[in-house]
C-alpha cells in the first residue's frame, strides 16, 4: 500500500448497487469511523439521485466527506481528489476518527492505494479533436469509432476497455499519440501487489451476479420514481452544459441524450435490447440505463479482482 496518507485507512468497495452504504454505516457506528466517499459522481453538487448519494438521513448516522465538492459544470481530476482526501484523512485522524473510504470508482481506489500513474500530461486540444471525431461518427451511426481507432494502435488496451468507456479510450489514444507507446506498457509498471498486512483493511463486497442485476434493476426503477428525469432537467436548465466528466456519468449521459433527441425531431437513441436506433421513449431510456449500469458493474468486478488478487471478503 502507498506509504503516504492512506496507509492507515480502511476501504469498503464493490460494484454499484451491491450494498456498500448500509455496511459502511454499520462499520462507522461500530468503529468510531467517518466515511470518505470514493465515488467520482457524488463529488458533484445537485447530482444526487443518479449517483445514489447518501440521503440526509444516512448522513445523520455517520459523518460523510468528499461529496458535493464542486458544481456539475466543473472538471474534477483524480489529482484534486487525492489532495482533498489527504486533508480529510489527516483531519479525521487528528480527531481520533477512523477514515473509511467507501465507493466503487476504481481509479480513485487505485490512486489511494498506489499513487498516480505517471503518464504524459493531458493534451486538451487532442482530446477535443478526438471527441469531435467521435461526435461526427456517432451522428452517422458509428458508435464504436474511438474504440476501433484505439484497437488499430493498441489492441491490448482496446480489448480491456468497453467501447462506451470513452474517457479511458481517449486517454489511451492520447498516450500513444504523445509517446508512441501503448498505455499498457506504462501501466505494467503501475501494478504492485497489496501487501498482506494491508489487505485486512480492504473489504470487497461480492454478491451473485443474478442478485446484483436484480438490485440494479430496482435501483434504476427507484431513481426514476424519485425524480431522476427532473433532476437532470433542472441541471440543464440551471447550468446549460455540464462538465465532460459529469455529463458522461452513467444515467446522466443517457438522459441528456434522451432530452437532446426529443428536442431534435428525427434524432434517435439506441435500444439496447435490439441494438437498433429508435425514436426516444421512456422505456428505451430506462432499459439503456439498466444495461449500461450492468456493464459498468461487470467492469468493476473484473477490475477489483485483477487489482486486489485476493478473495472477496463478503
């Protein structure tokens, strides 16, 4: 584990909708701990329903940190996350509290455990150009343009990334463009083992896939019942354009595309049940989000297993 501020912290992680919040509250109340969010969407204010952010009632049961940090129009890097996490951990320890990191964002967990991958600095001009290329391709029905572009120069990394994981695909293309080397060559140097004495502080929730899928179905249904559409509509009306990171979050991206299609007659969205492009409808939207959430959960489980190289604790 990293020798810096996080080495004496506790970690509770697992795929989306697996039940982390309830276990975290129980641990916090039993162990005199405070909860530090490890969720890349919960850092945004007013993005509450889609991020399954702890409710006000849950936040009364234990002190929560690292949520509602920035406006949804702001970009928020893992570097800034580590900076704020370090300040919070030091404050908790100074007050005699145990810091418990809770969430399912793999990049945040990996950075907390091992530090940051030292690749080339980002080139925003290159990223914008790639996004523009992808946007034009998508308008013509090509939804996997960037994934194929990456596959041509770095098939190893492309095989590991879902075609819709745009942020990581762009980063991989960027690294190859700037260095001439595939990103997996850099990442090979970024895969240390978690020391045995540290594994006892890291708990990973695992539940049968069928149960997890049922939990995801129920969560997405609850989100819409709780007003998910109204939440995203409010964000659009108040802020106009969200930051790239906020707008790409699962659930928010699909609803933003749904609104865009409704406002532009003839524009279609993808029906994940058939793989075809169809006119926007609420049932297609809900199924989109359920499908993409299941896909995200699968990637999370795979990532946690490969990273931790340990049996699941729950």
